[in-house]
C-alpha cells in the first residue's frame, strides 16, 4: 500500500471509521434463527424503478432471491454512505462511484472480495477494462467489481471542422490548438474548443498526456514539474487567445454545439450523446466523436463510472455475491445499457451490435486507453486547490510555475 493509503481518512470519515469496526453491518436479512433469508438489500444510485428493477426481476426469477432495492439520488448518496458507515445500518450490496472507492476502502467500509474474483468466472478481472479494474483494487486486494464505466472523448462538428481544413478530428495537441484558433476566427463570440474551467480532472487528464505521473512512485506530487506546468500553460493558451470561453456562456448544448456551433469542439462523456440528440434537430449527420488528441506521450482519458461492492459486516454474503455475479455478466450489463445508457465495463459486451454505432464505439476505443484519477482520499481537496490556482492563472494572470509550486506544497501537506 502506498503511503497515502496508510493514513487515516480525513474529516468526518476519520471519526466514522472507528465506529465501523464495532457497528458496521448490513440491514440484515437474517431470520429469527440467524439464517440468511432469500433476499438481499441493494443501494442503487439513480432511478431504480426505471433503470435496474427489470434486471433485478430477472435475477429473482433465476435465483429465487428477492432484491430490496433502495434508490438514492447521487447528490445525497455520499452523505448517506457516511451515515451508514457510522451506524452500521447499511445495505448488503452497494453501488459505489469509482472516485469514492479509496475513501470507503480506507475507512474499512467495503469487504475484500478477492476470493470471489478468483472463483466466479463473470467476476474475473480480465473480463473488464483495465482502467475500471484499477478502481477496485487496493493493496493487492479487490473491493469491488466494475459495473458500468465511462470515459471522455472529443465531440466535434464535422461540417465546421471541414470549413477550416480538417476533414477529420484533430489528432494531436498541435492540431487541436490550430483548429480551435481557426474556428474562433469565424466572428465575434465564436469559439473553437471548450476548456473545462470547473473540472479539475480536465487538467490532470491533459497532464498525463504530456508525460506527468501526477504523483511519483513514492506518492509525492509532481505538479511543479515541467510536464504538468507545460500542460497548464497549454490550456491557458486557449483562454488567452480567445479560442475557448473564459466564463460559463449560460447556454445549453443546442445553442453552443447546435446551430452555428458557438463551441464546436468539447470533451465529455457518453451521456452527452442523448443530450445532443434530444436537444438539437439541426445538426443530424454534422457531428461525431473521436478519441482524444494525443499529447507528447499519449492520449489518455479519464475512467469513471461505478462499481458493485459488498458492504463490510454483512451477514448476507452469499446472496450479495450472487447479485454482483449476475449484474457483472455481459448480457446483463447490456440490458442495463439499454435502460440507463451506462456503458458496460465488461469488454465482451462491446462485441454486441448495440454498441456498434460509431459515435458510441468511440468510447469503447477510448476505454482501452483510459485511467482513473488517483485513488487517494485526499484527491478532492487537491482538486479544489487546483481549481483555485487555475482561476488565478487564467483570469488573474498569475504566474503558472509559481502557482503550481504552491499547489505542490499544499498537496504535500494534505497527504502527510
């Protein structure tokens, strides 16, 4: 385990961890004589009735195990999980956002299921994208199974790119900048590429493309080193030359990407496909997706999504694993894709024609070159500090090297 994992989780979770050891248990499905009943409790983040209930009905039909599913909005799910850790009143199976895995593993909230990863064919790690598997493994033990995944790709207006000399998407950073500048020269209040100012993972993703490891092998931050500093400078170029808007335009996707294409290139996840199709009617056949342009080293994207995990302390382990095994099968991940548009993490599912549409298939190709953000409990604090520094750079003209050195020092303090 790297040194940051050895540290106690910060804030409220630190206090909750101790109580977990004494209190954490499932919303037990035990009968009066202590035997597990034919049921399992499952916390699902989202609309369970619409997205997951039909699949759970199939599980019940196959196994005879009923699923007591509780739908929890993503906006309140983190607090709900913290409360569960403290009280021990948690589920048997929980859907866990990939970026939260480190925090809850560190707190001891999730059960080590390594033995099942070895014994259950549909749960074996080789069935899933490497980037997704990485979000389940800590200190050589597995605490979850990848369920659905997401990554970021480039959305672009094919018609507008052709007008500035690009018959296909930019292949590298140089082409991305060149195309963005040319597109911004179409007139006042026209831009070429959206640099996401409120998403810290945006810069970290680009930095990896430029050779930054973010943290060295000993867990020390690399934010003050050349690959990261050069990346921030590159992104700031779009802000300063006017090819990216500096502020939120206050427009929806039909206005920025549809019509005249005020912002004809941006990076986002697969959820934007439906948003574009539902809100724009004038650009059908005039837009596409592409894998990310390459930096000096690679075109790595970010892996996100959610895993399935067993809440530590459950006395309903057998049924919990049965549910996770069922939901991990490629055919059931495809069924979930049909109800929720969440992309399967099982690579075999991507052989299905349902994912053959070129706009969707791009994400499958990008997933082969995608990694999660650093899985450390302190990463949210680090991200918040970066955004403060970034705003001072692109809006206030602060010195990039100076601010990134400050970020490095702050981060060292966070992870001590």
